[in-house]
């Protein structure tokens, strides 16, 4: 990645504002009332939103560029056979964190997406680094920007996501929360033109594999997965 492109995705915190692509913007906390109650709608809504992790060493954050929806009744989801001690967070009111350990190798960050008692979730598959790039590089043990948060396992490591966050309410003023970038005057998005959101089949599943429930920002270099999926809109 060129230095110019790196500067576009890196950000520097400036008081209550962040600097993105040379312009100052306010990082506003989202309110619970703004979140859609439907799993598929939430997966699409989250594209372009900011996931923020508060750590003792500082803040790390990234703009969500890829998600997957796992709606009620989905045989590919952990919630399909009902609540268990492992997946109980998927049955909490939408806006809670569900973290699981995948294949004994990586933590995966999900957000519950339905009303209390109904299983549903959105997997956060990739983010574009915003704040705390140096901390992410330390967590991931790499300096290569594109390797930091492209893919769910990588982003969880970069943001230090683990099972301690499972069940966390994203709207409780805790160490993980959702935000949105606004221009300095609050007149809308400040980080470029309108996002083009595309969709495709989900990655790495065998059940309900043909459903177009993966959403991503078209053209963003941090989107993960095989290139052949990027052609389906």
C-alpha cells in the first residue's frame, strides 16, 4: 500500500475529534434507538460505522467494511438449536456483544440483532483502521497495514477482543462501543462520498450457503475473502 493510501486510512485523534483523510470529524456515539431491530438490516446498517475499543494503553478503532448476517432460523448460526451457555449472548436484546473462539485459533466479534429471547447475530468480518494503528500493529505483531484488520480473526486480535467482552452491552459506556463519523459542523458524513454497499454469499459455511447475507463496502482494500465474491452485488 502506498504512503498516500496509508495516510487515508490512518487517523490521528485530536481532542474530541479525529482526523480522517485530512479533514476533522467528530466521532459520535450511536444510540440504541438508531439500531435496526432486524438482523439483515443491522448487518447492512453497520457498514461504515465505527467500532471503538477503549484500552488502558489507549483507544483503537476502525470503520466497519464487512459484515455477515445470521438471522433467526438460520441453520448456519450458533443460535439455531436454541440457547446454550456458549451462545446465550445471541439471545440478548440487540446491541450486545457475542464473542466465540473459532477453531481453537481466533476470537470472533458478533453483535446480537433481535429482541430478547430471539437468536440472531451479525459477524463483524473486517474494519479499516482508524485510531490506534501503532497499538494494532503491536497486538498483531506486524507493521503491514492491510494485515491488521482484514478478516474477523485479525480484527479481533488487533482490537484485543476476547471472551471477557462476551455479553457486553455496547450502549453501557463500557470498553467497546459503536460510533459514527460526522463532519465538524454535524452536517453528515465526513469521510468521503456515499458508501457503495455490495452483498454476496457468506464465507466458510456449508449450511444455507447460497444466501446473500454478507455485506461489504465495495472497493475497500480491507474487505476479506476470495476476490470472486466481490463481483456479486
